[in-house]
C-alpha cells in the first residue's frame, strides 16, 4: 500500500482494515482538500474510532461521476488532542470535525465554529446538558434574539432554534439539537443480530425501510450473505412506497403551514392509504419487519402486488389531482415561491444531499451515483429542480412521487416476469469477516443514509456508525432562512423536514 492515498470500493463492499491506506495527517489533509474541491465529490462520512492506544480517523468520499467511494485514514496517538482543521479549506467537513470534537475532545485548530453537535462541556471536559449550548450572541440596541423550542406547539421533535433578528428579518439562525441522543451506535455493538435489525428501524421512525436496507446490505457484505434478485426488487418497492407516503405527508404539512386546509386533509387521507398498504404487506404501517439481513419474513406475492397496484392507481391519481391544485393556487404560491432559497453554491459548500441538493440543481442521488439493490440493474435518473426555494422542495416531492409510483409499478411487473427462487429466511446468527470495514449507502426519502461498521479479530462488531442525511442539511435550513421574515420559518423548516432524532442518534 506504500504511496497509495486511498482505496476504492463500491457501495456495500467490505474491505480489510489493513488495506485502507494510513496517511500522515499532512498528506491526509492535502488529499481530502483536493478531492472535495471537485463538485461531484462529497464526504459521506468522517469519524474517529478508539483503537486503545490510538485514535483512528476514517474518511469516506463519494465520487459520484465514477460510481465509487474512496476511503483513506490517519491516526493520532491517544494522548494528543490537537489537529489542523480542514474546515477552512473545505466547509462541508465542519459538522464532522465538530462531532469528533464532541466525542473525543480533539481540538481542530482554525475551525471557525468548533462547537459540539449535541452537547457542551465544562472547562474540565465533563459534559453539560444540551441547554448549555454556547449560542452566538450580539450586543446591539437594534437586534433582538428569539428562542423557539425545544418544546413546540405542533407535532414536531424537540430542538432549539435561536434567531438573531433585525425587526422581523432573520439575520442568523443557530440550531441546537441533542435532546434525543440515545447512544444508539453503542447499542449496536452490544446486541445480537435480531436486536440490531429492530434497533435500526428505530433510529428514525419515519425511515424504517431505508434504514433497514442500509443495515441489511452492510451485514450482508460483512457476512457474505447472498440474496436473490427478487428480494432486491422487493426492498426497492418497499423503499419507494415509504418515499411516496412521506412525500404525501409532507405535502399535507406544507399545506397546514400556509393554512390551506383542503390540501392538508386530502393528503393526510392519501398518506394513510399508502402506509396501510405497507401494513397489508408486512403487518406494520411504517414497514418495520419488512427488511431483514439475508432474507425476508414477508416475501412479496401476487395478492400483495395486486393490492399495491390498485392502491397506487387510485391514490396516485388523486395525489396528482390535488398537487396540481396546490401548486397553481395563488395563495399557496405566494407563501412558497421565492421563500427560503438555498443557492447551488451554498449547497456545494455545505455538502448538501438528498432533496435539499436536488432542489438547487445539484443532482445527488445514491440510486444513480452509487446504486444499491435492484437499482444496480435499473437506470435511474433523479429529479432535479433549480430555484432552491420552498416551492422547489414541494414540487420536488410531487415529481418524485410520480416517479416512485411509476417505478413501483415497473418493479412489480419485473418481479412477476422473473424466475423466482424461494426467498430465504432472515439470517440473524451470522459470522462477520474479522478486522474489516464496510460502508453501506441508501437513498432514503430525505437523502443519503450511510451505515458503516468495523469488526474485531474475532469477527465481532466492534464499532457501528450511522449518518443521517440531516447531519449535512441542518446548515441548509440555517442558510435558507437568512433575510426571510421570521414568520416564514415554519414553512421553511417543514419544506426541508429534517430529522432531529436522526441527527441526535
């Protein structure tokens, strides 16, 4: 490995840890900065693992145009606590360095905003409650601060938003989360195979299918568990049903925030029909139990296929009719159009992913760039819009919903026409490759969802890491509300619909 700066892998590929190049920090710094200057490259994950006498840092960079992931690493002796920050050269790493700072007290010299992601510290290094977060403050007779949360008036997760305003105009928003930190990543190491699959469905309850697929294909890569192509199609059907259901629900919520009650109630009812279809398939409206490593307890059958088709034909047409009305109604458009804009330059700067990126002309979609499951055989083209405002994020949901309905119908036809093997039962008592690293990425409905894992000498799970797309995109919300009226914040927030618990882990 001498002289090699990275190893290239495909999505859901396991590699030996010894094959990941270990660079000195200056070389690591230069390599990462050079890679991330390319607009089609972005950081999937960058984090630190305690290896006893040393801290091991691993960085995974998605090279979208090449359909590969490049992995490199560096290390730090346990007693050392300082590194030169990469953030001034590559801002999208700000959140990863902040998380490493929070977990390991590493001081990144030159970081412009070195605050913990979820909680703060006393001078002696002990953690304080999240309420002690060190917010930016201004002393001015013309500016005022507005604090919102963590307890909110609607059906919303806990998070604190601190606005600095000039009159009604928002000059700065700082977001403090961490109220739902549960230590989920540490729990993965302690659980058995079945418990891990149940745990992964609870990382963010609205992304149970997406998270389960990410976990399943990670385990399958580390355990060399083959699955039939028909099961890959079934997982993609479940994923697109989840996407469609959430997009309908978000459309309803956007209507709520602008007081368009017809759009709200119609879409609420339509969402229910879709999640009830998932319940018809696997017994749970949110898709819990549908995806398992190595096999399935709920293989697709003709009865389920017929139910899916019938519901999508009815609900899909009704959603299109309602959405056409929503996005041509002047009173709605006046609250969506030009509100909460995120520019393409900002999206690239912060490493935005998923809908937040695709609404600003940045076509990041794992289904195309790093395909997984049946998307390896399916030529997916992402929906990309350009204006980056609330209207674009709403319209993106509309266009993606139509595409999801079309894909599910197409997948059902492909499934019917293929020679199917017997679907194996789930595998929970699996053996994992020793001293290995694997990364699994899925385009969940919010964006790229990344699971990675490390095994020890005995093949036991030694470390598990989850990155929700919201970790990238909370900064997008903070930028989008600048120079907006504070009264526009609720609809801006809902148009992103980021995960609080996915961020808090």
